[in-house]
């Protein structure tokens, strides 16, 4: 009898040792049962439902993570129709330039994978917005031309930090004076989420107002001060008099330690949903985006990030780090 009890104790200790090892690796039984892709689909769907309850025309534009549109992440997979219907457009970085290195062509294998999914998005009525990171003028020209051939709206960014209004081309690709009321009407866009080169909000507004881009993707804040509804309204008129759309950047797959929601205690005592810092982007931390605490920071009440964006008068939201599911799948 004593021997049997001894064996029970040994078995319990062994089981505990495996549990501790899994925890150290960031795993748990609960984690292993999570469908990370579906959790991201659900997150985006709920963000859309919440925002459209205030404005039915509010646009939801996830950046990257096109693998979410099919069950297997490939163009030959089964379409995830409910997810596809919940988004108004999709953003794609590095499609033709910048995947491995800025101003260098994206390797063919990666290009073909991303391209096949982007074309599938277009086939199902989801407008594709691409950002290539290239600075050589001939490469910028090619980027605009090849994206246009695929019916994608594109932006050739000479600056990975997205902090400047490009001086090339002199006018936006397919410049026009039309009033743009939805993303499918846009023929070009400006991606300018870092206002470090602008001393004041007024300087930023003046610079953007002097351009004829059909749509701008920008940040809610300048030096941690949010733009007002009146200021955003000023940005919605192109220099030629046509109306443009203003879309706000929002990271939902990473927390940023320079945002208003960041708590000083998190630097030494991370909440359970906060993961490691992204080595490529200091100050950015992966999050367990399916956790309700994180989601309550993003949407659902008057103090959330998304509500601040809606109240500022933006036409939509550009959701970044949607492909965070890859980080957790690899773990």
C-alpha cells in the first residue's frame, strides 16, 4: 500500500514537471486548444460590429494576415465568408518590394504567396491596398504600375518609418479631383503614421492639405495629443478641392509603450496577456489578443482606443499586426 502511494506521488511530480516545463515555454493546455487564426477573425469582426454601430460606413481595413481569408491560409483553401464580409479592404506590405530588405524585390516565393491571396481578396470584393518599401524612382514606378495592373491601390514608401510625404512622384499616381466616399473609389493613398518630422499638428495638417491623395492613413496622436474632430475634418479636403478619406492606424496585435493606455507597472510586472518585446520594433510588445483585458482597451466602451478614433471623425481604421497569430502558432 505504501509502495502504491509512493508511485502515485512520483507520477504527480512527473506530471507537474511537464506542466512547469510547458509554462516556461509559454504553453498551457488552454493555449494548445486555441485557434489563433479564428481568434483574430473574431477580434476583427467584433471591432467592426462595434464601430459600425456608430457609423455604418466606418471602414475596417486589416493590414497583412491575408491568410485569414481561407481555412488553410492558402489561395486554394475554403473561403472564410463571414470574415471576408466583415472587412472593407485589406492592406498588404512588401508585396513587390521590401520583404527582405527595403528597395529590394520581394523573393518570388513570398511574392507569389501574398499575391495569390490578394487577388483572391479582390475576387471577393475586398479592395487591396499595398505598401511597397522602395526609394529608387524606377522601382517606385514599377511598383505603382504592377499594383495598378492587379487593381490594387498602392503606395511606394521611400521611408520604412512612414514619416514623410514623398517628393516622388511629384503628384500621386492616378491623381484626380473626384470626391472619394469609399475605399473602392480611391486611386491612391498616403501612408503617414509617424509625425516626427512635423513640429506641430498644424504643420502636419498643412503638409497633408497641400497634397491630392485620395486617402490618408495616419495616427490619432501627434506627440501624444489626439487630433480633434475639426482637425481631422480639415484633412479631408484635397488640395484640388476634392474630398478624401481619413483612416486611423491602430495596432491590435501588439501593445505600444508610448500609448496613453500603457501603465508604468507593466515595465516590471507584465500583465498575463502581455508578451515579449518585438526586437525589430522597440517599445512594441506582442499581446494575447484574444484576452478580454486587451480587447477592452481596444473597443467596447467610451474609454477605448477605437471609440477615441470614432469620436475624432475618422472614416475608418487600419488594423496592424493582424498576423500576430503566426507568432503564437510558432511558439
